[in-house]
C-alpha cells in the first residue's frame, strides 16, 4: 500500500515539475511526450497515414502511454483509407485530415463518454503525409491536426497545420514529423490559453531548414477569441514560414492548395489603405493576362500581397494597423498573401512551387524602375542579371501601370521608363520578349490617387478620401475608426 502511494506521489511530483518547467523553460521532445502521458485527463487516438507512426512512437517510447493512447492506427493503402474515412480527391489533403479527426474523435466519445467522460478530456491526433519517395520525385508535405477537449465534457477545439519537409532523406523527414507532432499535441493541451506561445513552440527541437509550417488554423471553444489572420502573420513573423495566406472572409488558406493548377496574378502594395487605383491596376492586368493563350478560359487566382517589410514600422508590427489593412482588403473580396519575400525573384520562385500555370505580377511604373536599381542585388553573385534570370525563369509576366506627373502631366509608362543607360539594352530585351508589358486600359481618374495622400486625408479629417477608395472600404474604415479615422457622429 505504502509502496503504491509513494509511487503515486513520485508521478505527481514529476508531473508538477514538468508543468513548471514548461512555463519557464523549453521542454525537449521526450519531456513533452512524457508530460502528456502523465496527465491522466488526456486520452485519445493517434491515426497516421504515410511516413510511419512517427508521432505516436514518441508516446510509446517515453513510457506511460497506456494511460494516454486509446488506439493507434495506420492506413497506407488508399482503398483501405477510403473505406475507413470516405473518399477524398487527393491522398494528402485537408479534406482527408478533417475526416480522420472527426471520425476518430467521435468514436472515442461514443465509446468512452459514459464510463470515463466526467474525468477524461478526449482527443484525436491525425496526420496524412507524403514523405520523400524512393525516386525522390514527389512533393514532401503533409497535413497534421488534433481535435480535443480542453477539459472533460468540454466542447471540441481543433488545430490544423500544413507542413513542408525540407530534409533530403526520408528518415530525417520522418524524425522531424514526429517532433512537430509531439509539439502540436503538447501545445494543444498546455498552451491552448496562449495561442501565440503555442505557435512559437511548434518547431521546438527543429529548425526552419528542416520543416516549414505555412498554414495554421485554430478553431473551437478554446480558441473562440483567436483571429487566425494574426496567427498567419505570426507564422511569417516567427520565421516558421516565408508566406501565409487567408481568404477575404478571414479563413486560413494553404497557399499551394489554393494556387493548385491555377494561373496566378499578384499585386504587391502597402494597402494602407487599399484604394481605387489598386483595384484598377489589378483589373487592367487581369484583362491583359486573361488574353494569353495559356491563361484563356482558366480561373485566375488574383491575390493582394503584402510583405513583412511593408508591415513593420520602427521594426515592430502594429497589430491594429495590420487588421485595418486586412479588413480593408477583405472588403474588396480578394485573398491576402503575407510574405517575407522582399525581392521579387524570391516571390516568383515561391509562386512557381505552387503552380505550373502562368504567373504574373502587376506594379506601377515606379516599382518597375526600382527593379533595375542594382543596390537591391548586391547579395547575388550575378547581381541584377542573376535577379532577372531568376525572376523570368518560368515565363513570368510583369504588367506595368502608368504614373502621371502632376506638374507636367507627362505619363511614365513601360515605353519611356528612364532606365540607366548601361541597363537600357537589358530592359529593351525584356520588353521585346514580352516579359514586361504595358497597361494601356487604365481608368484615368485613378492616376491621381496615392495611398499615402489618402491616409493623410483620413487622419486629417478631409472627407474627400471617400471618393478615392471603394465604397465597401469606406464602410470598414468608418465603422472601425481605422487609420485614426474620426468616429461617425450620429445625426440628432
């Protein structure tokens, strides 16, 4: 009796130590798995497709797994997997992951709710992964998630992430997956009340040279106050990914899945706020881009892209300013891509990973001129020549929107850009190839709209700004008093 009591006290002491350490210090993978196993409230299923049972293996290895693992299973064969979870369009996709989470979690609750529901918080962890194949020809990525109760009898909560494995060997990819999975399970239980710390913990024990997390979505009762757009921003800010994406309705998107088999048209800007000229630029480029033989009759993915460099002021990100821009862009109905790709050739390389269809970027004449500024390419051995080789590697198109000089009325277009003499021949070559195209289908009324001036008018109380932005954006800014906009005074 005394021996059993002493052993029980030792377990409690160990668990309290691990919990204390988890607040003050970073636990390693072994400690995280053990911490979960020693918490007798947690009980659930691990279901893993592809790359082996890498996550559950940790919970078996550290000991105490019998108190945590209700069931562990794997279904490598597509037919078997379909029979268990229903058919999906793709083997490794979010749809399949969600089916796994829903089914396994509901089975646990149905089977065990009556016998231990008052003291147990049930969970289901799942992943569907494509690790490096024998020939090394496949995309190495996977979907991973956990559906869980934060407390016994609680409503469900859920975390879903998408990972890209960057190791060159399958064994190393599997090892990295196991570590990410343990971090996710531990974070769901120990850090669900601090979602930013949860996100930060996902690559504990790893580096971004091995794993990239380019999408995260937190939902359910434990995350009812979480804005997933901020979580997307956090992924890029922390360096867990170089890009993250969300839809106009605020829902999180996985970029390669959204862009899959679609031509892509991107407009980069500060969008502080998004103005009529921004939408006119996108409209003009879309009209021209859609006329290309390889694009005609296809759905073009149109995206507004904003870089971390554009979001930071004085080295920090103002979250309210970010949400103001995000809400204004959402009011226009376009998805938003947040990226850490300051150089356009890096953005182009990223987009090329997401689709085999044509890609286009639209920008103003001033931005096209900046492309030929050699100071941006000192880090490249081949300088400006290497940058353009990378940028136009996959037949990318740049659509140039004109700029009108207010004093002289002269138009700066793709035809008359004042390129440095030593680079003029390079520019002419790119124009002749059709890589840089002029936009002549613009709305003249938009040419005198500049976001900085619009922002100044909003802050200064000059209501003329309302004619310079879409009506839906006016409503968003007025309603939320964004960009220091004065609140609307009700008429008495």
